[in-house]
C-alpha cells in the first residue's frame, strides 16, 4: 500500500488531461519496436492482416489467427520485437476490417520522444453487429510511463449520428492484467452535442491504480463519417 506522503505527492503532481477523437482517429493499438535489427516498418492490409518488418524478416499476423485486439496485442508483446499498448479499443473488439490504414503506417513519436506506430480504428466497420466510437483515458499513452498512476473522468462530451438506445453510452475500466469491466451505461442521444458529468461537474469517476477508463458510443446503425462527429473525455491524471 502506498504511504500517506506518496499519496499526497501524487495528488500535488496531478494534471488535467483531455483526449478527443473525431472519425477514424481512435488509436486502437500503439506499437513500438524493441528489436535490434533496425529499419522497422508496419503495413496493414485491412481485410487480411498486419505485416511487421525489420532488417531480418517480415512477420505477418493475420486476422484469421488473431481475431481480436487482445489476441493481437498479446502476440506482439510476446514477439520479442514489438511492444504494444491497447488504447481506444476493447480486448474483445474484432481485428478483421477494423483498421483504417490499408498501406504502410507512418510512424510518429509519443510525448517521451519514443518512435511509435498508431494502428487507427475505422469507426465505420461493424464489430459483432455494433458500430462504435471509442476513447480511452490512460496513464500509459506514452511508453516508459512510470507505474503508480490513476485517472479520473470528470466530463464526457460527444456528437454522433446514431439511433438513440438504452445502454448506447458505455464506460469500462481496464486493469493492467487486461480485465475489462463495464462500470457505467446510459441512454445515447442522436445528432446532439451531449455532455455527461456527475454532481454538476464536481464529481468524477476514478480508476484504480494503473487502470484505464474507456468510453464508448455504440449503435446498430452504420456510421457515416462526418466532420461533426466527435467524442471527448476530460479528466485528470494523478
């Protein structure tokens, strides 16, 4: 158990955090290369699989063999060549046709300067007969982030062209062992900018130590890309 002093220091060092996603920008999986051969690259073939290449070889992970995001992340983390973080997705989400890129993925850097490849989710792809838009509030967006952090959600806003449905708004907490638990659901709202908070903005929903919070809008309707669509989570990283 953390000491009182460490808890007070963690609170003093806490900072606000805003994560926003528009259509087709949810970072389902973030990957970095940890091998030694060099010249890494990643190519996604949306309907087939993902090819991970370094100077030694190309290894292809097909959706047929790695049908869920969780299975793909586990395989990459077990490769000894790549490290993967699951972010704006659930472990049970399907991989088939779920990624936006159908070509070489362009690398970027996280806030720690680590070279990363973001495997972006396609909002328009159906998963188990449900379309969705997702955003994750995580202590681990950056690689090499220290352990012992917590996240708190204070407010969520979204706009989506959907059919309103009971339980269309969902929130999950994900532990570092990968367990995902639904902790909140509500009626979704169609084509209206909608804000959700607690106790008039004074309350919050908190994750446990090293846990992530995932917010999702689901619908049975096919989602059409729109410049109006967004999903935003406002919280605190402690």
